[in-house]
C-alpha cells in the first residue's frame, strides 16, 4: 500500500464502491430494517433523578495529586474564573443517601480540555483515580457525548469526588451527573444513543452538505442541507434540549414550533427530491401541482399553529389531508422516476421514502404522552439519520469517481511534464529541464548568498564509437555514462543530457578549487570506467572534456550566459587535446562554436 500513488488509491476506492447499485440499495434497506427492529422493542424508562451535585471549585497552576486535590481549599459560591490556562478543580461531597449506593458513576459532558482527572475518595482514606486526555478517551467514552467513570464500593463508602480539568474552554457548558452504574448505563444506552447520536449525525451531515454545496454549487445539495437544519432544530425542540438555552419557549411555544418545523421538514424534503431528479423525469404540470400542494401545506401549518379557539380541529384535519396528498405526490414522483430508470430517483427513493413516511406517521401522536423509548418523533430522527448514511455513500461514490478522473488527468499532465523535461534515453533531465532548475538555483543565490558550480561534459571522439560499434552500442554507452555521472548526485548535483554526447551538471554549494577538484574526479571516474560489457573488449575506454564555470565569478550572468561560458571552456579543453578540465576565465571571449550552437538551437526552436 505504501507504494501506491494517490491516483491508484482513488482508483481502488472507486472499484470498492463500484458494487452494483441494486445490491447496495438492498443492503442499505436491510440495514435500516435491522436498526429499526433492534430499537423498536417496547420499553419504558423510569428515570431516576439523583440529588443535585454541590460543586465547589478552585484553580491551580499545575496538576494536584489525589491527596492534594482532596485537601485543597475550595470556594463553594459562584463560578471559577481565570481557568482557561490553568487547572480548575471541582469537588462534590456525597450526601448520606448517595453514600448508601452500591456503586457510583460520574458522567461528564465531553467538552474542550487538555487533561481530565477524576479521583474517588473513600472514607477509609483510599483513592481510585482515572485520567483521559484530549483526543484519547479510551474506554471511558459513551455514545451520548459524555465521559463516564465508574467505581464500586471498596471497604468503605465513597466520601467525595474531585475532578481536575486542565485548560477547560468553558465552565458554563460543563455538565456532570452522579448516579449508580446500572442507572447510568440504562439512560446512556437508550436515550443518549437514540437522541444524542442521532442529532449529532444530523448536525455533522448538515455541515458536510453545506461544504459540499459551497464546493459544487448544486441546487439539490442546498435543499438537502436546509432539510437537515430543519430536522436538527425540530429535534432540539421536540426533545426540549432547546430549553437549556431558551427556557421561555416551554409549553405552547414548543407545540407551535414542532408543528411548523415538522411541516417545513416535509416541504424541504419534497423540494430536495424535485431538485435531485433529472429535468426529463417529471412533467411540468406535475411539478406545478407539487408546488401548489407545498404552499397550501405550509399555509395550513401556520394556521394550525396559531389557530383561534374553535377552529383548530378543522384546520388540523385540513392540514393532515394536505400532508397526505403531498406525501402521495412524493411517492408518485419517485415511482415515475424509477420507471423511467432515473438513477437519482432510485437513490432518492431509498434515501427519503422511509424518513418521509416516518414524518407522516409522527402527526398522529404529536401531542401524545407516551414514554416509550422509540416514539414516532424519535423514529423520524432515526430515519433521518439513517438516510444521511446512504446519501454520504452516494456522495462518496460520486466524488470518488470525480477524484479518480481528476487524479488521472493530473497524473497524465505530470507524466507529460516529466517527458517534456526528461531525456528518453538516459532518463536524465534534458536541456529544458536543466534550464528550469538552473534558473531556480540562481534565484536562490540572491537570497542565500551561496554559490553554484556548472560543468559541461563532452565525451571525446564519441562519433568513432557509433562508426565502429553501431548506434545501438553508442546508446548503451550513453546510458552507462549517465549512470556514472549520477555519482555527482551525492554532491547534490543535478544532471542533464543536453544532446548527443554532451552532458551538464549543476553542483550547488561548490566553487573555486573545490569545484575544480570535483570536475577532475569526474573526469578520472569516466576515464577509469570499465566499458568492456558495452564494447566487448577491455581495450576501449572513454574520456571526457569538461568546461567548468564558477558562478561567483559572474554574479550578473543569467543561465544562458553561464552555459555559454561553460561551452567556451569546453571548447578550449578540446582544443588543448581533450580529456582535461578547463575553468572558464573571468573575462570570456566569444567562440565560433558557441555561435553555431546558438544558431542551431534557435532554428530547432
């Protein structure tokens, strides 16, 4: 897996998601049925409300040992202050009733902190300590967004609990509860799992869809995000969690909000369906009828919520009838889409038919007093949460395909760029690749004040190799020479083949005698190379002439000028008998060979 490219990984992900749509939809439907069946067992919860916790507080600059935490001086009035960069310590002294419990569980609302320590202090002086850190709650995590710490009676009853939080973000949002282990497990397993997790999933899905809408700009995704927002707010109102923030909404205001938000959720769900279906699926008259039913349903919902005495029953009946008509239109639209083989309709049918039916069923017991664990309203929330999983799969499948296609396009573009800068025979940089990197090296010199050396290497009498042994052997010889020159990479060198038997090396950080010595070692390395495997004889050797430029001697020169200077030094090396190194003089002279090469390069361009 470590050797796979991003494109290959996305391709494998696409293949993994490429299960036939029919099978995936069947699996999702079975999963939904299993989840609903598992939590539909009739059960009632008798909530036990323990006495309020009497919390005292103090702050310290560092962590306290359990003994220090127990004996610290606590303030029992008001709230702690200046604790965001310190440790805040909380203590609860158990009442006689709480001490009589057989075991204890303290649950703390998961909030922002660095380290959390819980100490259980028993009457006999023994202490049981627990600790978690941000991002690592281990087995203490509970699916209702709390962190629970359990302890049983040792040799003595529990006397007090001290809690330390390092760099707590906000004390006012901290929630704690002390109860028995069995009671805590019951409430966590049933209420928190079904309500808290569902609302959390809906909220996370809303954020995801808003980001998706911002990136893609698809109209349908905005409708989906709006539906999730209405469902989330409806869940807060129905569960009365909003009373923690707005206690004035309790009672009649809550009933009105439930009616309005439930209707809004149905309307947004239907609008999302219309936006998700292809334009050719539904006739225009059917879409117009759909919009009329939607507007009528919203108007009746407002009248129902604010109906004057004596008219509420009639308006409620009309509202229920309009809702049923709207739900029937949704089902008909989906059937039309499935018959016309619309993939969007097939995905939407599974994603929305069950949640929409659950919303419709919730109206019959909107004002019921049932304390069943799975009420109709909670079924709506669960169905909504389940559909987000399916839509997440659909989005992942679509974006995996798009990502794979994009990565493949980028890979092809990258390959073309590599090919454009690489010599196909030796796999070294070509003139274009070398020029680009040489320009970057020179640019870095302006800020770092360093140096860079340039070596132009030409194989002596290479034409005779082609004439004597053939061009195939000449190509193998060039590949062997390229391998020999890669030793310069140990010095940080950048190697390129400029064409024919001419090579070039950029050596960052080398200048003066050090650069000249490296060029001499390179010349001897080439001259001493064993080429018998290439030529079939041990007598044939290769030599090279090397022109060297110390860029510090030419601070105002650009890449073209420096390469021209190196070529001039190389021409001098060949003129003096080859197989030697010549350093470009600080005052260069023009070379007819250089002029010919420049004219030839201009013609080729």
